[in-house]
C-alpha cells in the first residue's frame, strides 16, 4: 500500500510537470549565477523538467541511500538457529 501511494504521488507530480511544460512553451531566460555566468535561454518545458529531474535524483539519493538494506525489514535469523534441540 505504501509503495502504491508513493507511485501515485510521483505520477501526480510528473503530470504537473508535463502539464506545465505543455502550456508554457515560450523560451525563457534561466539565471543561476552560482554555476553559470550567463543566462540560459531554453523552452520553459526543458527547464521545468530539468529542475524536476534534479529534485527526483536528490530525493532518491536522500531516501534511497543508506546502509544497503532495503524495505525497512531486518534480516531474519536462519530457521536452523530458531529450532535448536
């Protein structure tokens, strides 16, 4: 259920980005003086998608990184240890 909700939120966010990109087709100047000393002039859809993609990658790095275990479950003991005679 948790995975389904995450997928639903991700698809909703993707829809918003696609919708914004479809309706804002004009070329816009993008200023980011920390990295670029000049304006980047691209269609708004490309810039919105780029910002969205960077956010997704950053979110995956924050939430997906860790000690290598996934799913939040601790490793179970082998059945041989629990059935000692």
